[in-house]
C-alpha cells in the first residue's frame, strides 16, 4: 500500500449502508414497480455495453422498448423517477462510521481522493460532507459506459492524473467494482457484506477485504 497515491470509492453500498436506503425507498419503489423492473432490465444491458457517444439516449431507447413508449417519454420517466425522484431519500442517509476520518487522514497525507459511481454523484448532494475533500468526482454515465468497463476506470484514472496501479479502488460489488478495477490495473478493497463479516470470509480476488472503515484506515495508512 506504500505505492498508493490515490484512494477512490464507489458510493452506493460502499460509503453508506444500502439496506438503510432500501428500507426508506421500498414504498416509493413498489408504487412504481413496472417502471423500476423495466429500468433494471435496461441497466443490466448497459452494464455489458461498450462506451456510447450518447449514453442517456441509448438508455432511454432501451427503456422505451421495454415499456412500449417513446424514447422522449422514457427519458422523462428516468429523470423524474430515478435522477430527481430518489434525491430526497439520500438526505436521510448517513455515511458509514469512520469514512470521514479516513478521508481527512488521506488529505493530511496528500493522498488523492476520488469517487466513481454508476449513478450521478450529484444525486447525493455533497455526499454527506465528503465531496469537498475529493479531487475527482465522476459518474460513469458521463463516460458513456457503466462499470465494470475498463474504459470508465481508465477515464477516471486519467482525470485523477494517477497511474491505475497506484490507485486503490474501494467498492462493494464484486463484478462492477472489484473485477472492473482489477482489469483496469488498480488495487482493490472490498467492503464485506454482513455474512462475510460473520464468517470472516475474505474475497480472494480483492487485495483487501475489510469489515469497517476503521479497519481499512489501519490497513492502508498505519
């Protein structure tokens, strides 16, 4: 870890407990169930798609085919139900304990901090006070491809101005975060789900498996 010049983070399920969001958003989700089921099917395709010149247009076309509506209507529904509609729920979410302390210590040591998320980071406002400490905040959609695209991780490393092999990427998704960052040449840290914590079962393909941010801070910085 001595070679690390930057630590980058996913947001959803990584900087906060996704369960705390699921509990709050369940009634909202159920009320719009047909939309979200179709939207999730479209996103699964997008996770396998090469970089697109206009990501939002293609996303709208995929959803339009699912719901048998126009692309314009689909784009409007995504904006209203996902990008704008979910914003209020994040105001009630709190970051994991120890995240702020890790960010602050990185700043003291001149280690760059970045955020790369599949959803627009601005949806989370100032990301619970973490945004001001970041050198780069990027949504993969603006790159034209969702994680685990190597292109997206490469674009992110370029924006950070740090070689991929000197970046530690922290995430909770094995496929999107750990495998994607690994293929791009980055080192990886996996935040373990509850069952792995109980069994103390580390993820073989990650350089680091950690239970909480106090532990990650000790591994990386102490």
